[in-house]
């Protein structure tokens, strides 16, 4: 039977319902205004907790049982342990052994280590995942094998969904490198230090039940506390919550690719010549090799001119920490860290401040930090001639990435996307993105190794760089050049089945991902 659909404001066809709930179609940037009140979890009482504050139980199994784990519940986790996470998989091992069915996993992100849960998707322990999916899980979903429909949200969109009651968390299982027996916890200390716990705040504030799992129980108080113990039901102490070398990198490294280094140099030059880079600038960048190279070039320019960034927003890396330590950055506000230098910095430098995405990215709040940023450096899997961006699927149609904070960051004053013109002989700039994740009106500049395209809406930037000597081109000229070199790639073919919804920052549906049509179909 055909599923009723509607065309949203971006021209994308979306279903009226997703997982049995009404879907609100994307109405345009800044066009949807929420109504009602924030969700509230059940009111707890000290009657149910020991007066000495000790919440430690013998095992994760006991904690889940005491929380009343049952069929159909939503289980949330954060991703600060990244590919070293040893606890999320364990939750579903326990659930399967208990005979629990149809769980909804609501992670802030998943990693290749979570391929382990595919067997629980197969056997019905897990109905669906509502969270970013990388690698094997994304491929599994793209092939239409998951029972429920996936829902992809940005980091801020995840907070919005929790706060607004769109997603009700039954049990939050939150790993913490350090915790006391009351449940106060932080991201530093111990052998599994991840730096900060910037993705855990909405979970512990709004979940019905909260379990903190640690391998480093410290005396009360665990401070500075990023998880507050009076929101925590149980504390579990285990031998190991994560694999240290897979939680953070020993060091993050800039790209060695000549093309990517050229992109980085062009980006820094554009930011300087356009006047976007200036004394007192605010900035955010990623942890990929090209982004790190851009940070190095910007640092040199700022040193040369005696400039200082007011603050940078993390994920932090060694290169941002260097700017802080050497006086080219006043503060780092940080929701996650990517390397050991950043872990050490956040633990020891008072100007390196944990700052959760709950405060930074939530569009349904009284302002957030992204609109205060002068420079936002982002990536993309595809950009089209209307500057629309895709970050979740590749040109082959497979779902292989999460949204992360990408959508939220589009609200910065200047959004710059440095990308190669092609990857593996496949053009990155296309006529129309496979999956729409961000509207082109919010993307300002595309910088490739073969030229720079400025969004025609940014007439101010176009005027500022006239006569600058920068290799300025139109987006169509860049697309045509890529196709002359690589040819025009065949478009992926899809089935009718929707395997994932893509939410915008306000909870509306901006696009969907459909099941990939494989060769044997």
C-alpha cells in the first residue's frame, strides 16, 4: 500500500508519518515556530534513595533491571568514547539475554565498533536506531534491513527532540571516565579520559532513569561535575569502559595531500583577504586533516598581525590548544575533544571550558552559540549548484555518515566549505544533492583546489574579494570542470521504501533516505 506523502518547502517528498508518528514537513529556514511546553520527566523523591548518597550497584545488569528495562523502551547513550566504546554494545547484550524486544537505540552517534548490534537488529532486540550511523550500520540501513525507520538528527536537533518530548528517553546509560558514588561525573581522569561530556546533558536532565558507568570511582565530590549526581539513579563500576587509543588520538595530524594543503592555503587566504579573519574573531573548525591544516595557516596569519580570537568552539584539537596557549585565542568552549593535548588542556587550563551542545546548538532555545561565530569551517559529501549540502550519503546513495553538528553550524555568520573537486574520480559538486541536509541559502563559500565559488546571495563577500587575485569561479564552472575531468557519474537507484528520515534543526523533516536498489534487485 502506498504511503501518503507531502512535498516540503525544499521540494523533497516526505511521508506523513514516520514510525507511526506524524511528521512535520520542512517549511523553510526560520519558518517553523514550535508551540507548547518542554517535556518533563517524572518527579523523583529522596524517599527512594539512600541518605548516604551511595548509588553504586553490583553490575550493569542489576542497574538495567532496577530501571525496569522492558520491551519498546528508548535507550540513550553518548559517543564520547567513540570507536573505543565498550558499554553500548554491552547494554544490548544484556537486553537480549533478558529477552527484551523492540528497543529504540538513541545514541548521539555510533561508530564502526557498534557493528556488534546488527545481530540485535536482526533478531528484534532493537527495532531501530535514531541517531547517526557510520559505516556498517549505515550500509545495513541503506539496504532496507532495519525493522523501523531510522531518524537522523544534528547534535542540536537531538537536544531539541529530547527537550520538546519528540523522543522520550526511558533509560540513559552514560559512560564517564570519572564518577563518585553519588553520580557526579566528568570527562577527565582515569585511563578512559575523553576530555569532556558535552553530549550527555540533555540525556541526564530529561531521561526517566539515568545510569552512570565508570571505571574510575573517585571520592565525593567528583569535580568539576559535568553530570550532576542528583539526576542519577545508579552508578556502575566496571573494569573498563573504553579502549583509550580508540577514544582519543595520541595526536591529530594535518593532511599531507598537496591538493588538500592547497585547499587549506586558499581557505586561509580567502578569510584574510575578505576581512572575515580579524582581531577578535570567533571561529569553529573540524578535526579532519584539511581543517587542521587551515587552523595552522590561520594561526600563522593571526600571529603575523598580532590578532587574537575572542573564543573558539570545539571539538578541540592540538592546533586549537596551541592557539590558546600561545595567546592567539582567549577561550576554548568545548563540547568534545579529539586528542590527548586537548584532554590535558581541558583538565588544566581554566580558559578551556567544557560547554555542552545542550547550550551551544539547540535551535529551540533562547539563542545559541553558532549564530555568534564569524568563521565556520565545514565539510560535505556533496554540494549542488544551488549550494545545498549533503553530509549523510555519498554519490552511490549509501548512508555512511551522521549529521553531527553540521546543520547547527550553518547558522554561523560565514559558512566556508573547503572540499576537493572530486573524490576517487567522483565529482563532489553536482546538479542536485542525493540527500538534502542543509539549504544552500546558509552556505556561503565553496573552496576547492581548482577555484573558489561564492554564493551569489553574498554580494558583500563578492565585492570584498574583487581584484584579490584569488581564483574565483561560479559553482557551475566548478561542476563543469569536475565533469570534464571525471565524467558525469551515474545516479544511484532507489526503492520506494524510506529507510531514514533526515530532520532539520527545528524538528521538521527536510529529506528522507530511501532503500538503495542493489544489483540483484
